[in-house]
């Protein structure tokens, strides 16, 4: 029996040396020997009935001495494990105050947000109010009130995201102009920025993009007012000396309608790759508000006239920052976005 006690003692020592590398492992080892139900030392006490009566006192004394020794040993082991874990924690949390500080990278606004803010600043300086409409519109405000016929290609299912026969995702922020003209009396001078949606997807088009519509309604508004306003806009965005030219076009909600080109700010109009050798770059569509549109909103077209223009925010940003694929603006590649910061 003394040999058995000696073996248990040696097992405890071997276990401490080889297996106890943490407080959790030390706890499991302690349980293996000192647990009152399954521990090896606890099991020895249950064998007391098999010991001769005259040897029981000595046996009990030896078992108790082993138990006290093991308890003290495991207590010592637990304190050692606590100390090691604290040292390990302190080492992991150690800060070398002589090391250079870790640099925190400053973020910046997305290029589309930057361009939107710049456009708002330009036109706010000309006295424009900001109106943001809803992205879900009904057919009347998106098409009918803007003088778009029922058989116009823009109404086709392959061009417009319809939610129901009546409601759709707006294809242009011009719908907001109708809401304003119905609620306000001239003079009106508003800018309507926001997201729009069209079923179109290639290197220069996206199913979701951003527009900024401008509307001015007052007495004696002409194309001269439009050109002067747009000349100021392109000079603020693309630099002094930049100018515009107007080319005849067609839009249902303006008459006359024009496509607006900007003189190439890359080559100064001499001809380069950006302007395809022409010296001009198409940037937006505009015109004088169609009389039918004014009348649809209850505005006397004999007394008032208006001008309207629509700016593609992505296109404006792509031209200014030299971006050749619109998807670059939506992929959130930080390496690309970090290069564009006009804040």
C-alpha cells in the first residue's frame, strides 16, 4: 500500500512537470487526484474497509498526509500558473513608448459626394434652392406632366424599372420640378439632386446613377440666361477660360432643346484624346421649358417662361477626374478613391 501511495505521489509530480501548462490544465490534473468522487486519493479512502483493523490508523494517516501534500502542491501550482498568465498578459499589453506612433489614415468623401457638393455650392451661389424628391414616382410626374407621350420609347419596360402599372423608380429628377411648380408660384429657382434609375449598363452607364436638375421659371427667361448660367458652372468646375456651346436637340419637356458641350479643358480646345480631336465635350442636356409643361402645373405660359438643365453627376466627375469607366465609382476600391479628394 505504501508503494501505491508513492506511485500516486510520483504521478502527481510527473503530471505537474509534463501536463500542467495553464490554470485550466492544472485544474483538470487536480481533479484527477483530489476530486472527492473520482479522484485517485479519494478512492483510497473507500478502500479502508479492506485494510486490517490494526493497520487502518496508519493507512488513514498516510492517505491524509498524501492528500495534504497534494493540496499544497496544487495550490502552489495554481499560484505559479496565475503568475505566468499575468506575465504573459503584461507582455502582450506592453507598450514601447519609444516606438513611433501608428499613423491614422484620414478618410475622404466619395467622388460622387464631392462632386454633388461642388455643384450645389456653385448653383446655391446663384440663388438656387435645393429640392430633393422621392425615388419612387408615379407615371404622371415622371412622364405625363413632362410632356412625354404614351408611345415614347422612354416608357418602355426595357428602359424603365416599373414597380406597378402606375408606380416606378424615377428615371430623372425632373419629376421633382413638377412637384415644385404645382406648389409654388413663380419666380422659381430650384436645384433637384438625387438618384435615378434606368435599365442601362456599360462602361459609361449604370442602372443607378445620380442627376442634378436645375429649373428657373420667371418672366422673360431666354436661352441667353441658360448659357450665361452654364458658362459660370463649367468655369467653377473645369477652370477659368472654359466655355460652352449649345447644339439643337430634342427633349419632350423643353422647346427649344439643346445639347450642351464644354470646351475641352484638357487641351484648351486644340483637340486631344479626351475630346476625340474636336475640342468639345458633351456634358448635359437643357432647354427652355415647354409651354405644355408650365400649363400642366397651372403656370401662365404667356406671362412666364423657364429654363431647365440636367447634369449627370457621374459624368461630370468622370470628366473632371479622368475616370474612363463608371463602375470605378461604384466598386469602392480605396486605392482609387484615395486619389480623388477636393475637400
